[in-house]
């Protein structure tokens, strides 16, 4: 294996947590590689507006990820996106990352930040109408529904914030939520309730999608009575959380029952020299600022670990 394929640290995942880790590691003069199976920025790229990032009044997720990427590269971090990981060997002093094309990288420390993906409803018609009326990204697809009536499924921050952003395109947005209350911040709830284009269907669930060439409507079940009805709609946006992208880590690091990575206060996993950061970690809240904080802590801990390794393996000076 080429010496050029050895790094002090390898970060898996180029979302806000991974990019932040890359910035801190590279600035500490650690030779660092970030690998991502998708695009740089992760789920942050799909966010229409970020208005609660300290020091920045308003910015799109795409813009913020671009700035982070540039910062990491300016400090010397290597970034490789759209790769496929075949295998990882995380135990032992030297960690091995093997790609599907046979390329192998090694490092003294690894930071896992694979993030997550949108959770699906898993109901009839959902797979059939994905991309034909069903979307999981308001930034990507909102413009396609200009002047049309759409629904948003969910009751958290993402659902309500994206419902508001979608009113810039849609003539009407109906939010469908399974509980009688929202799991969002008061600011997000208030903004959605004040928007004249948004209406709400509470204690109800979408239990099916129907249509022809494209989505034409949804089946809604009232969770109090069990009764069902059909609602005509031109589009459906689903924001019910994320599933951690950790399938490739099963048997490699400690995961909880939800597939989230278990870490301690300094983002250490149960494997020495392996850390984790971002939305794939077991935690209650998921925000860009939390992900960047995770990335900072993981990078600082990994830097200390790598420096200890270098001291331990340094040859004594000749006399």
C-alpha cells in the first residue's frame, strides 16, 4: 500500500460533524482524509434555510456546507466524495478502510460521522410514488409544486420549518401529524400557525398514497376513531426523522437498538482510537450546531490520542 494512503486520521462522513472534525484535525497539523459515500454536506445540503447558526443571520445549507468544505481544504484536509466503503477494520493501533474499488487507507484514528437518511412511512403506495409526487426534500422539489396544494407529514422542527418554506411555492399546505401536539420549538410552531397558507390535521396518520402516473391523493386515518378518508393532493413531503446510516458499522462499534452509535463525553466509541460525531450518535436533539460541536470534541480527542500514539512509538534518540 502506498505511503500516501496513510493518514493520521480518517473521517467517515462529510456532513457538518465530519467537516468540522476535518477542519480541527487539519488545523492541528494532522494529516486528514474525509470520505463520504454521498455528496459533501450531507443532509445539511437539503436544508432550505439555516437561521439559528450563531453569527450567521440566514444561510442555505448548501452555502454553509460549501464554506465548511473550503475551510477544511484550506487547512490541508483531503476530501473524497461519492465513494463506496467495502470494509473497515477498526481494532488495533492501525485502522484500515477498504473501498469497493480496492483502494485501502490506514490511519491511527477514525471519526465516524455517517449521518442519517429520511425515515419513510412504510405505507402502501409510498415506494410507487417516490419522485412522482412524494418527496423528502423541500429544497430539492418545492419549486415543482408552485401554485399547487400539498401535504406535509410530521410534527417536529423539520416538518414545520419546511412547511413554512414550502408556502413560497404551494397555494396551500396541510400538515398531518399523529399527535395532538407538536414536538418542535415554540418559534417553529408559532411561525407555522401564523401562516395563512398552512392548515393542520392532528391525531391522524397517512396510511396510503394513490394516483395514476403521479400522486393524486392520500388516505388519512383518524387515530382517535379509526375512520379513514381520502384527501386530494398534488404532492406530499415527509419529515418524520432520520434513520442512522450505520448498517456498515454493525459488529464494528457499539450501537444501540436504534442503530445509533454509543459514545461517551469525548465522543469515544467502545473501540480505542475510534470516535463518532453528528446525527448518527445516540442523542435526543439533532441540530447543525450540535453536529459541529460533536465534530469539534471528536477531533480534539482524536488529536490527543494520535499525539500519544506518536510519542509512544517514537524511537529514542541516538547517543
